[in-house]
C-alpha cells in the first residue's frame, strides 16, 4: 500500500514509520511546516526536521517538507483569535486536524496516496459496513477528542497505527528499533504554536483591556484582570489572587467583567445541562436522533482532554440539542466542544460546540446546525 506518513520529529510518528515499514508498505514521509505569526519560522522546526531527516535516512525513505503557513494562520489562528475576542474558548488543535492536517494537506498531497497515517492515539473500527473513529488502547494518551470534528471522508482515508498500543509500548518499540528520538520528550502546547506562550500570543494580537474581577457570591470587586479574553470558564490558574482557590465562573463580555468564585465546592462552578450547536456526526446522525419529534439516547462524553468519561443523554426537543449529564460538570465553557461517545466508550461519534446561549422553551431548533457526512440524511446505529 502506498502511504503518506505525517511525521513531526516525535517518537510517536517515528514508531508509525517503523511499524509500517516492517509491514512492507511503500512509505512517503511528510513534515508540515508552520511558521510563527511574525514569519520567522517556528522555534522547534529545525530540530524537528533534523529528527525527521534521520528517520527518513534510517529507512531509506523520501521526506518532503511542505508549508501550510498561510493556511494555518488564515484559518486556524484566525478562528482562534475570533473565538477568543467573542469571549468564547477556542479549540485550535481540533481545527488544526480538521483544516490543516486532514484538510489542506489531504487536498494537495494526501490524495495521491492510498492512505495517510499519523501518530495519533486513536483507532478506526467498522460496524455494519460503516467506519467509526474509535478510542485507543491507552486511555491517557487517547486523542479522539482532538479528532472529533473530522468528516467521514477524512476518516476513510486515515490510518492510526498506534491505536492498539499504549505509550510504554511505543517507547519500547522505539528503543528496540534504535530510533534516534526514542527518549525525546513529547511536545507540549497548542498544535503548531510550539513554545509560544498562549497568553503572550493573545496579548500580542488582542492587547489588554483591564476590567474588574468580581466575587460572584458577594458582588464585590476583589481585583482587576487584563481583559476577558485571557480567561475561560472553569479556569483556576493565572488569576493572581490569594486566599484561593478561585475559579472563573462567568464573564460579562459587554462590560468586560470577569466573575470568580472561591473554594472547590461552590455549585457555581458546575452544571449538568450542556447546549450544543454546529454538531459534527462523523459517521452519520445516530438513528435515535434522526427520529421525528422529540427523542433522547444514552451517551458518554467529555468536555476536556482527560481519560475520564462522563455519562449522560443527548436530548432533542423544541429547545434544540443538548447533553444532560448524570453528574456535575465543572467549567462548562462556551466555544469549547463536547465530545460525544457511545455508551460503552469505544466509539467517538462526533462533537458539538458548547453554545453560549441557553435556548428558551418553544423556540425554533433551527439555531442548532447538525452536520453529518457523507450527507445530512445519513444515519448510524450505536
């Protein structure tokens, strides 16, 4: 099989190369280069490319460095800055996968290959003739939550060779194969931002706008913030106040006010009702949801990157579509995504953006755009 392998210089994608090479596939390696917003190039790219070059030489494989700099900043970071400026919480890693790695790369280079393989910790399973994005063996490293906005067409062209391995096994394979990056630390940070500090990045583009920090329990001003766009619902770190813990629980965008609550146990940090919009069902709208009239079905879900799943229901009625959780959810942040899984936690069905507006009863449900691939009428059974 002729396979395009996206490599990053890290151990995960290097082990993907090793595994697929051992299986006898025709491999072509690609490194996607994204520069900084000042066009100086990203800080770790040279080291990454050097590592990728060593991997390519070890296996005698071609390596092509492709640039998607403009596309990344025009789409992923424009989305990020626009979302932050609206007072919402963006998910740039998810959009990077959807638009860059499996969007522009596939359109320009990946399309010429039978499959595109990556080092993501995820799996693909087939059920009743339909492919599903499935969780990885390693629950801590599982990255399906970063992939939950991809389309069915994108999923159909992908391979995730690490889905049946945990991180310790990946490291062991790398050591046994004498890979040059066997002990290299995993990358941190947002997608291609590398070592850029996220707050510094936001400040450079949006500036600062001082405003009051208000204790929501007393209504008293207890401090000052640098601008509502630096804070997200549920945030604890970076508030700069003593006597904590303090958590961000609400933002007034119009008046540039950030509300905080004190202590771990305050109910103001929690909720069970999560309204969704712009839902992406990767393998088609679940048949239960596709029924006429009001309906509901059981799911598991996540609202942040964590190995833990929450249980709940998807509800569709005159209010639109929402998740009702069986337990309290901390820090429900509008703009972020709720990742929807099957009840047994094995299949990632898709994701929906958490709405900033709680719909009122007896209003049109048209505000909630529901997308499915390959078409809106397609269904899947879970």
